C-alpha cells in the first residue's frame, strides 16, 4: 500500500513539473534558455523577441558570449550569430563591418562551409567573387577549402586570389633557386610541401653528391597576379605563332600559284578562285570561334589565373641544368632518382606522360606536387594519376 502511494505521489510530481514547464514556456519563452543571468537578461529580452529566434538560440544552445557584443548593433540578426563568430575568429574586424558583411554575403552557405570560406579568403576576395564573378568565364565555383591536401580543381572551380597562410620561402642552401617568373627572386611553398622538399633534397644530396648542384627549383607557389603574367605571355606566344603559321601558309599558296604560272590562263583563273575561296573559308570562322579554339589550346599547356594548382602552394617545377630535351631529361640520373624516390617524401609527378586524358594537361616532365606520403605511395604503387585515387587529407 505504501509503495503504491509513493509511486502515485512521484507520478503526480512528475506530471506537475511537466505541466509547469509547458505553462512557463508559454508564459516565458526564455524558460528553457538556461543561460539567462541578472547581467544579461534585460538586453537579451529587449533585442531577441521573435519566437523563432528564441527557439534558434535555445535549440542550438548558443550561449550569450557568442552574441552579446553584436546584439545592440544595427542590423543584428539572430540567425547569423554563428556566422558573425566565424568572422570574429578567423578575420577579426570592426563588429559593425562584420554584421554588414555577413548579412550581405553569407548566401546559402552552411555555418561549417562559411567557416572554411572565411578562413581561406579575404573579405575583399569574397566580395569580388559575389559582386563581379570570375573574370575569365561565368558560373565559376569558388573552392570552399583550397587548403586541403587533396584539392584538385574541377572544370568550373576557381581560387580567385587565394593565398595560403603558411607559405615558407625556400632557402637557396637547400636547392638552387631560379624563379622562372620574371621579377621574382624567391620561391615559396606551403609548410608541409617545404618540409617534404627539404627531406627529399637532403636524401638526394646524400645519394648524388656529385650531381647535387645540377638540380634547381624554378617554380613553387604562383600568385593570382603572377599567373596573369604567365597566361598573358602564353596567349601572346600563341598569337605570334599563329600569325607566323598563317603567313607561312599564305606564302606557300602564293608559291604554288607562281609555280603554275606557265599553265593556261583558264587554269590560272581557277587557281586564283581557289585561293579566294580558301581565304573566304578562313574568314567564315568568327572571332568567338577563334577565341574558343585558342582557349582550348592554351588550357592544355597553361592555367587561367585562379585555376592553377601552383596557387595551392603544393606544386614545384624543377630543372636539370643544361638539359631541355625531354628524352635527355628522362634518361638522366637526376630524373631516375626522382622517379624512384620522390614518393618517399610525399611528392608525385603531377602530369605523367601517359595520363594526359586524365589530367587534361600535356606531359610536364619535371612538375611535381606534394600530396603527403600515403597518397604519394598509392600513386607510385598503382601507377595512377593523382586524379584517379581517392586522396586522403593527412
């Protein structure tokens, strides 16, 4: 009897508490928000009044220290609290500016994705991307986390003017430094890539002391601005080569006509008409079509600004002194050593000869990329391109 009475009383108490809580929550929407104190209660109740906003901070258990510095500012929005905090954590500026930026540019990003974007890109870069887009084609996708070791740029991916936060300048005592980009007197790499290069060159020097000074570093991290120079130079060369080829072709046509000048007048007329027809066919190709052909040709040999893996800071280009012929490079002792050992230090040959259809790039005999030892070993053992493995972010 006593047990039944006890159970009954306990049941009544529980029922009372449930009813009280529900009634209190209807009367006081903050009843379930346990972070209210005497110090912050007045301000919180004054500025957070919408039931949805109250439910938001309660359901996500957002504590007052996440928003009290923003709550009294103009255009403060409860649903953006975690976005404000991301800006404050990774790119601290005036709180009013943070609110203005987030309210305008957070877009459809989740909090987690927004944190990656704000961590890797400056405010100006993000504004430029959303306001003006990518300069070279429409509907480009900003890479959310270019700092990842596994990052590969897909067809529409862009980096804008991203710069890694942990760049290290390569010391010339480690390897001869001969920057290929005019105006540069040093080469930088991400810290992990630099560590891998350092260990690799120490091993190379140990195994090839007599050949140590015959290997030089010509490229590493390439900024957006420098890639503009590289791309413009390649574009100009393409135009000059095309003009030279067209001039040579025209000269050949003229030569053929002159060689046939002793033929009958009718035949000469026919040749002249054929020449005119060929010229008309050439003129039928629009400027837009010519630019498309040019873009496709350039894409195989050079990257658009903001679309180069070298901007990630993991890629290096090497040179074997006095060797420029690809076949000669492949037969050299330096290349042989790199082929057999680079993966031990996290490096792979990024654009192999037999993988052009996979990488989309022409064969680059001495372009290597740091991908970490595990990934590099998998590429080496499987004889696959980096694009063909499921890379891990070590």
